[in-house]
């Protein structure tokens, strides 16, 4: 259980619809499909209707500051089967990165790797009270692309299992390069927050609106006016 799982969900029934990809930049091929994740008759490029409207709003705010920059969509809707696939893939990759194989892992090593995996991935829970954020169609992983079509350097790749994924990792650095990374992360956060999203406190790229994490973060900063979640798991 994460603290945001205490938030009650009152599903509003808003449809999951195709993102108008022509408006945005898009990571292509899709990063998880490339690894073998299958979506059946679904696609990762779907979100709830008003989440898409808010994403367009965020990009409009971005373009007031930087005309011709775009939000790049890395991932959006994620069925629970894909959440499970990515959790398993990330565990296996972390084992390989340590130069080990699954059978060689000591109980301590196994636990340490699972902790690293679940530091950034949500549990692929089938319980309707604790859905993984992307399985609600309300969460999106994004970065920025500049007017030359280049991905803006945020100082670490999306999905890296390290401290560098923390949004404020570069906040107190004296290095001009690191200050740039922090400024880019702040720019992304500012335009997304202005449109109503909240950012995952552990990941510079993950934003959501209307799900449990969003409600929990809202309630942390504004306890006098608590909100609940309006998007639950989609089947
Ligand atoms: C790991 C990243 N892509 C992500 O989406 N993390 C959140 C917490 C999730 O799994 O929902
Ligand atoms: Zn995410």
C-alpha cells in the first residue's frame, strides 16, 4: 500500500479515448511495445477525455513561453497486464545489470532488487481500491521537445531506477549543466501543474489528474479542501 491508496475512488465513467498524437511529439516506437509488451485491442496512446484536454492546455502554456516546443508523450494508458510485464522486465534487467542470473540471487539481493523496482513502478494490483495509476487512464509520462525537434535534456532518462529520477535531484547543484536539467524539469512541472496535473514526487516525468495519487498530493498541499479520485481502474 502506498499512502495515496487511502483515497476513495468515485468512478465518473468518462471514456478512454485516443490521444490526438498529431498535436504532440511522441516517443516512437512505443518504449514498452518495443520490449514485447502487448496491448491487444488497446493502445498505450489513450487517456481519459478531460486528461487529454488538460494535456493540450499544458502544451499551450508551454508554447506561450517557448513557441514550437512540444510535450513528448512517452507512455499513457497501461493495462494491468502491461504493468505486470514492465515490473517483471525491470526486475530481470536489474538482475542482468548486476552481472547476475536469477538462480544466483541471495534472498537479500532479491529483496534489494524488488525494492529498487517498486521504488519507481506501481504494484500491478488487481484490487479495484488500489489500481496502478496508468491503468486508470489518468496518468501520463512526458518530457519536452524543443523547436529543433530535439529532446530537452532532463539529466536522466525516463524510467531510470536511480536517485536521478527524483524531480529535485539536481536542485542544489553548482554545475551549470545540472542547473539546466533542473530548470527543464521545473519548466515541465510548471506547465503541467498550471493545467491541473500533479507530479509524482519520485519521478520527474510522471503526471496525473483525477486519480488517487493526484488527489492525495492535492490534499497534502490543501488539507482544508480534500478531494477524492474520479478515475479508477479500467477493465
Ligand atoms: C516507472 C514509470 N514509468 C511509472 O509509470 N511509474 C509509476 C509509479 C507507475 O508505475 O504507475
Ligand atoms: Zn508514469
